[in-house]
């Protein structure tokens, strides 16, 4: 095996603290060391960002990041999380966020698709995360689902904020605006799907400037094509399928997509 035959990728968003990994988390972790095959490709995962979704989850992500050099922790409260003890949790989360080994703030954002948490509470939490991100100088990981009309006005007035729109599923215009605002755009497995409903996303993927492009799995969710319907969950090594699809759409090599997205990820979380 030649080193040049191995595709090195960086997964910028994976929930490895999720219950779906409780049975064999150690095995999954072990697969992130070394080289293995995915759909005939030799793959090496050089990094995985682990975003918290509440205080417990954030603590787990910090703990996991101490186990493997490939792991990087982010801490945050997801817009669909239980917010019963929000003030107490928020104070403790802020303390956690100040740790040197925490590289980003999130997952945070707004969600009108599930609408579990009242929008007023979601907006309050999102703005708290933004203030924390700016204060600490750490990038923010943003969830936006059916809430662009809410998210964009907040981002427009948040001067000095940097980060990524994770699992991007918006329009060309929305993508260009967030890029103009200084954000990265991260694609997950939706871009690998062949359904007609994803045609618009395919077109968006073609026009994102290479220096603003990222890839992710959002594990354990969003199993990529061609494994959709075959695997019960996603995991970081399958992020290579997103790179392969982007290479097809953009008429670039997989090696180039893997290299540029890895460089971008490291620049985002300041580990260059």
C-alpha cells in the first residue's frame, strides 16, 4: 500500500456520544486509527469534530476528545434539546467552553422543522452561543432547518462571528450570503442522494468556493448513498462518500476535495 493511495478526510460533525454507538463505541473508535476500505477506497480519518447537544453531551465530547488525537470537542445546546434547567446548564457550559481543548461552540441554531422548543427560547439560546463564540474567539457550529428567515438576520448583525453552517440544505442565495458573512458551508450525505428533491443542493455544491467547503457525516444520522437503506447508522469513515460525490459534481479529483476540506477544517478550528 502506498501513502498516495490513501484518501485522508476530516469529518467536521459527528455525534459519537449518541446512544446508537453505546453497544460498540470502542470498536468505532478503533476504526478511526489507521487505514481501512470504504466502497473500495482506502481511507484515513485525520480528524473528527464532536459537537455537544446539551450539557451532558458536551461533557462526553470533551471526555472522548481526550481519548484520541483525531477527536476535537465542541460544546453547545441543540435547539431541540431539553431546556428545563437552561440557566444552570448554561453557566456550566460556559465554564466548559473556556477549556483549551474545546475548539468550537455548538451545535446551536434554530429549527422550525421539529419545533420542539419554543422559538423565543431557541433564539435566546442561539444568541447566547453567538456571544460566547465571539467572546472566546472560537468558531460556531450552526444548525439551520427551515429557519433561514430567522437565522440570517441574526448572523447579519453578529459582527466578528465565524463558523460553519453544518449539514447545509439551503439555496444558492443563502449559501452565498453566509459565505459573504465569513462562514464555511459543510455538506453531509444529502448531497450524495440521487432523488430529484436534492437537485438544487447538487447545484449549490458546484459553486461553493473551494476555500469555504467542508464535509461531514452528522453521524449516526444521514447514511450516504450507496449505503442508504443498508446500514443502520453512519460513522466518520463514510465521510469519504461525501467527498467522492462533491468531486463528481464539481469535476475535481477526490484527492483534491479531501485535501482542501481537511485544510479548511483545520483552519476553522485553528489547528493548522
